[in-house]
C-alpha cells in the first residue's frame, strides 16, 4: 500500500474514532465540564488543589479547552491570572493554547476536510477556508485572529486543511490571541488582589471590544471575502450573502 493509500486508511479509521473521542467526554461529563469551565472560581479551586503540579495541570486544561471548542475560553484565562498572577498566568495560557492549537491544526491536517466539515457543518468553516485560499491569506488569517467574536478554535482546524505552514500558523495564532489573553489574566489577577477598579476597567473594555467585534464581524468578514475574491480575480460576492 502506497503512502496515499495508508493516509486514506488512517483518515477513514481515525475520523470516526476522533469524533467519538471528542463527543463522548462532552456528552457523558457535560454537566461536570460545564460546572468546571463556566466558573473561574470553581476552575481555580480545582487547579490549585493539584499543588506543585498545578501549572502543568492548568496548561493541560487550557489545551483541552482549545481542542474541545465548545468549552468557553475566557474562563481558564481569567482563572490563570487569579491563580498565578498576570505575567505567569499569561505565559501558562499561551503555552496551553499553543499545545491545543497545534493539536487542532495537525488533527485537521491528518484527517482532512471531511473531519473539519463534520465538526463545523455550517457555512462558517467553508467561508474561512475560502479566505485562507487567497493570495492575501497571511494577512487575512492574522486579521481574523485579531477580530473579537471570530471563533478562533474554528480557525485552528480550518488552517490545518489549507497549505499554510505550521510555523506561520503558530506565530499568528499566538500573537493574535495575545491581547485577549493578557486582558483576561489582568482581570483575574486584579480580582485576586481585590483591585476592583482595575478589574472593572479592563472587564468593561473587554466587553465593549467583544460586542463591537460581534456587531461588526459580518461586515468585516464580507470585506475580507471581497478582497480575497478580488485577489483571485473572481467577481465579488454580494455583502448580503450568508
């Protein structure tokens, strides 16, 4: 069997197995996972209970959050700031997100487009893949990571089925997330130190930016699609397209 044949066989076997591996924990332990990841207080209590290995446990938890993308991402980042302070909390969040993003990227690269399509059956993944196929894919990818409200975990999986190299993906996915991670870590650190004014200012700024990102996301994404289509020499699609 040739290399391509082995790859197809691996994809056929690994595709359903991985879908089950991702779905089973969410279905069986959905209540426990939601209780743990929906509250920064519960998460930090659970992580701190691991003692000296708590930083490593947190990195693993943060990586898991990226791979199992239905888990809210801001909660562990706030908990990291509370537990470890803003500088170390930011570093640990980045480490966990790097591991989780790499896992998502290579899982998608190994199992291909059917796997990503099964994870994200709506049009979002297809639209992002189309953007990343343009000649301006690098700048588009960076901008997508910067825009609040864009599902970053979807980007990690979709990037894996494009020709994008992993070093560039790793650099952009880390830098693009950095402002949000720092803000979340500052919120957690300020809460631990009872610096309520600082916490309120950063939290309010985060909410405003996230809200603006959600409101402007369709317009921004439509503009990015128009630019990508122009670079490919295709006629631009209507901004009202879904």
